């Protein structure tokens, strides 16, 4: 299974320490890695169709202290089906609608990815405007979401909008496992697949007073107070807990949580 990582904070933060730990998960997911963030309203994506643990680029990103954003999304990949390891098949993916750049990462479907669209109820069967550049079912799912955003004709930005989006994801989830994280540069959307309660998505709150934490996949102990000031607050989201001494909370099956500026705005 692939693994996902996300972050939403109220102010720009550096992710070098958290990403340093997450990249170690590439030892078991060797078919690609990627990291995406928003320096401004546009996104930056660095990714390779190779293991993160042996990548010079991913190692560099763990030491780059000037890399800052309020939102981060990362992914390490185990290829399945007909989508071989390559740059075009590596998450996160990006698409543009209404002058906003969306980024998306996902754990793949178990059933035929081409089936979910034509089987959706008519009110959710949108005209197709977006097409995948690669071979993954994940990017096909992303294109369907982008078609939804375009058909919806206005921004997803309140509880009613989030409830409609949750219904779309729930219907898509009927065609296989659907753990995903995506963003429009302002909101971070995280959906946990229904029918699977463990090893999917969980989150932890980070806010002052900060303390030392120990990461699970390394012997590294980090003082958060040295990397964040007292006004920083936000959430880290991951497939599996990254640290040993923090309270990681499991998503419920079929749950959509929406984060903005380091706060939960829909659950």
C-alpha cells in the first residue's frame, strides 16, 4: 500500500524534519516519491519514479530550511496494476481550474478505475474536461474530481459544499479503496476510505507549548520549539503515525476532514 502525508498550518512552516521521517517510508514503497507545497497560490512539486530513501533530491529537501508553506502533501508509492514506475505515474498530481492549482495524492482503487464514472448517479456524472497524463487510476479519480469542481461552477468553501464533496467521494469509494489528500492552495481535504479502520489515515495537532518528539523510523529526536514559534499551530496527517510520543487520532471510515489555516473547518 502507498503512504500519504499532509500538513495544514496557520503560518508558513518548514517541513524538513517531518519529511525526513516520512521519506524513510520509501524503503518499503520503492516505486516513486513526491512532495508538493504552495510557496504562494501556485504549487511546487518535486517527484521521481524511484525510491525516496535513495534519492539525492529527497535527501536535499530534508535539509532545505528555506522551503516553507502552510500546506504540504507527500506520497511514497508502491506500483500496482498497469501503471509502472515513472515520473508521470508518481504522486502528487496537479491540475488547474479557475486560476487555482490543485494538488492530489491517493491510495489506489482495488476495482476497475474506469468503471466508477459511468456508474455514478446522473447528478454526479459530469462532462469530461480533464484527462490523465499517466496510467494510474489515481489520476483518473483526480480528473473526475476536477470535472466535479468545474461542473459545480463555484468554489468549495462552506459546509454545504463540503457535504456535497463528501457524497462524491463516498460514491467513488464504492469502487475500491479511496484514501486521499488534496488541496486548492487554501483548504486541505483528507478522505479516509470506508470499510477499513486501520493503517489508512490519522492526524496529530501541533501547537505551543512545543516539546521534543521522537520519530518512529529513525533515532532522530527533534525539538519543535526550535523550528516553530509560539504562534504556529496546525495538523500533520499521515497514513501511519510518524512519532512515538504524540496523540495520533484515527479518521473514521468514510470520513472527510477539511483543514484550513491549521484548523479543522469540516468533519
